[in-house]
C-alpha cells in the first residue's frame, strides 16, 4: 500500500501532463502529495519524514513555478531535495550516533543488523550520499538537455526505476552480510 501511495501522485502527474501541460500536472501533484502524506499518517500514526519534506519542497518549487510560469523551479526541485538528503546522510556520519542509513534499515522488522559493522554502515551511508548526489546531477542533465516530455518521463519512471534498483542492490548486500540466521546442521561423520 505504501508503494501505491508513493507512486500514485507521480502517475497522476504524468497523466495530467499528457492530458494538458506541465502546469496542470503540477497542480495535480500539489493536490495528490499532501493527500498521500495524510493517508500515510492516518494508516501508520507516524509522519513519513522523507515524503513530508518532499511535499514541502514540491510546494516551494511548485509554487515558484506557478507564480513565475517557469518550470525551471520544478526541474530543480528533485535535485535540491536529493542534495539536501545527501547532506543529511553525510552529516549523520559525523554528527549522529549512527548513520542515517543504519536508522533507515533499522526500521525493517526482523533483520539481524548487529552483524553489520560500523565501518560497513559508514560505507553504505557514503554510497547513499553518492546515489543522491548522482540522482540530482542526472535530473539536471535530463532537464537541461532533453525536451520537457522526456524530463517528465524520466522524473516519473527513470528516477523511480533507478531508486528501485538501488534499493534491491542494498537489500542483497545486507542479506549477504547478515547471512542466514538458521543454525547450520553439522553433517554426521
């Protein structure tokens, strides 16, 4: 259900863009995302901070886009958001008890994360920093070098697919580190 709540506003954005233009699509997104924040909060009784701050960034960039009738602010919104997240992840490595990536994976029930060393968490945290910096750069590259329709498709499907692949890779890496919790049966000689 969370995946639907996260992806549905983007699909509505894409549909509105294909129907009319970037400004209608933006208005649809600016309506859908706060609804998503509210529904997630009602379901879990917790505020999804990443989704919330993405919505706040959307209102800033989207508001400027609508006010000035210039989509450049909307193009920059993902990049600024990704770079702020990258900065938070990097800062957590130096100013928090544990890196943000460790807190993130700590939210997943049933993982034996104590098998992962502090050095491994720090490496993974840096990988997340690099991912978010790279995603921001890639967003700007597409925004400035391709047609608006290509950027919209990239924003909706490309970044989502990249994030999905990135998360799957993290899952496999963590699974390889924590291994199988079942005790191995020793062969009888």
